[in-house]
C-alpha cells in the first residue's frame, strides 16, 4: 500500500510547490512594493518549479505510453497463443474421432503421449491389456500405465522419438512366463516434424523368436506378423502413407542399391576450448522418399528392423561417409574430417561381419579410423554385453572410438561398463531437459560428469534446447552439448566442422 501512495505524492508535489511559489511571489510583490530583486529571485524559483512539473508530467506520459505498448504486445502474444491453442484443439478434436475409430479397430494397444509423458490418447486394446479404466489412463504417466519395469526400457526410446525420430524396440510387459510377455513397440513423432508435441506408440505382442527371424522369407511378410496390417494403417494415419509401399523389403533394397538415402549431420559442440576434439558431428540418416513426401525422419527404420535390414543400412552409412570424406579431402587438401559419430543398431552390434566390414573399409581405403566413433545405446550395451566387447575389441586397436548413448535412461550403474574402453558417455536427453527444474536430475547430471572425469571419459549432453540449459551444463563440467538449441541437423555437405570450434 505504501508504494502507490508514494507515487501519487511524487506526482502532485511539483504542482503543489509551483502553486505555493506563485502565492509567495504574489505576496512578496504586494508587501515589498515591487522590489525587483525579490521579484527576480522568486520568479526564477517559480520557473524552475514549473519546468520540474512539466518534466515530471512528460516522464509520466512516456512511462504510460511505454507500458501501453508493452501491454499491447503482450495482449497480441496472448491472442496469438490463444488462437494457436484453439486451432490445435480443433484439429485434435477433429482428428480424435478418426483416431478413435482407427485405434479401436487395431488389436494392438496404442497410446499417444505428450512431452511430459502423459497420455493424451489411447485405444480400447490398451485398456484391455492394462486392466485400467479409461479415465485412469487418460492424463496418466506412462510409468503408471505400463509399470516400472517396462517403463525403464521404453523411456530412452520415447525420449528419442520426442526429437522427431521414429524407431522400434522390444521389451517384456507383464508376466515373463506368459506367452504374450515379449512385446515390440513402434514409435513415431506426433505430429510429424522435428519438434513434435508428443509420440505415438503402437505395441504388439511378439513371439519368442530371435530378432533375425522377423525377416521371414522374401516378399511382403506382413501376413505372418500379428496385427501388422492394422498397425500399418494406424501409423499411416499418424505419419502419412510411406509412399504406398506394397513390398517394404524390396523398396528398402532398392533404396540401398540406388543410393536413395541422405546423410545428415548434427554438430556436437565443445564447451571447453582445451578439449582435443573441437570438431564433432553425429551422422543422421534420412530416406529421400521421406523428404519428398514430408514424412517424419526415420520412419523407415521400423520397416528395416522388421525385415532384418538394419545391418545393411549401417554398412551403407559407413561406406558412403568414408567416400564423401575422401572426396572432400581430394578437393580440399587442407580439410580434416571431424569426429563422426555413427549409431550402431543392435543387429550390427551382434554381427561379427559388420565389424570386419568396417575394418576392411578402413584398410582398403586408407581412412583414418580415429575419425569414426560408434554410438551404442545403453540398453543394447547392457543386453548384448558380449557382442559389445567383441565389437569394441575388433575396432579399438585400429583407432575407432566409442560412445555409450542415452546413459542414465535405465538407471544402469557405471559398474556395468567396467572393462569397456569407451571414450564418451551421452547423458540421456530426459535428464538434460529437466536439469533447470528438477534438482534431482541436475544432481544426476553433475554426478555423471564427476564420475566420467575420474574415469577419463568425456561427456556429451544431448537434447539441449536452450542457452540456459547449455550454460548450466558448462557450469557442472559437461564437455560437449548437442541438440536443436545448439545446431540443427543439416545435409552432410553443409555441415562445416570448422564452425563447431567457433561455437562455444
């Protein structure tokens, strides 16, 4: 209450003083018989009071005008956000009816999550699987819906989908002794785009067979897969029809043969000028057909995994990345490749042939192995420890480096990686995105940084989306950052590694 009174007093005080001085001047003129000296003195004081009043009024008017402009801008922003919210609500309301009809026709459980991992849509099959009423699922957290064990496996994949990537994975859901306990999940950004509002998960029971058996015999193969036709229909409703692929295996084989994939790169920027690697870049893959049809990035990956073609795709990436580097080196004698980080699929990790293929490429084409760093997802590293040990043992002597991707996503302790000579650890994106608002996640990121420093392992924070998060990561000692707030993916030829050293 005191501050408004002080403001009102400041506004009226100059006018009161001017009136008092005018009265004093009139009295002086009357009693001093028009003494020129007194009249001059008091006239000057009166003029000063009048000027002070005018200045105060001018400043008040300027403040009012400024506040009015600010209010108008905020009002405009609010109106724009309200309109966007209304349009989004209308669009989702219109889509929800269609999704409900499609979703209930799919025998597999379907759930759409927001960025906070809360359910914004589900179908009847999910209610039947979880034995939860719809009102408990809608708005509930994914962890509470699927259970803690399944959630720990699903969490890193959901986080990756929230960056705009599509993919698939397997997990146990329910009683491990039950015939339907193993499930496969396909995830896709919702709505499609680099900054989705959520993720759609289509979950289907999988037979207890090795992953390679999913490829089946040549041909379409959808008939042998549970609910595949319904799932494909539903995913097309979410992400658009993938070019009307009647034979996905043949279509992917054609894309590999005719080099219809695009190599993209996203810079990984150092936070310290003393780091040996100042130029790093994660290699990303996109199908030309996705680009032409405005499909979400990576939507072909579930198809490739289903038909056992991930190793072929990983080989394509290594072969063409080396070719492009050698081609640029031939044209620019002073150019030095950055450290390229390549994601390794679980299938390629399990294949001794893939590691030998990389060895042969390095030797036959005289490429510096120190320019390649292979990223292995933490869940794959835990489940396929023996495969990871063999893979690293074959390529580490040549000079290749290795990263544990999405560390912290499953709560795996550092002891699980004892004996593995990894060079980098990527802090899980969910941890990174919450360090400014969750003290527990900040403490977790700081602890990862401290332990990695003692072990001589460099740290990379992924999914960095703003400057404040980046500065906090610098403060707690993280070595590198990556994400849309640092650098967006770009065509490989447009990613200049020399820029990475300048951005810090």
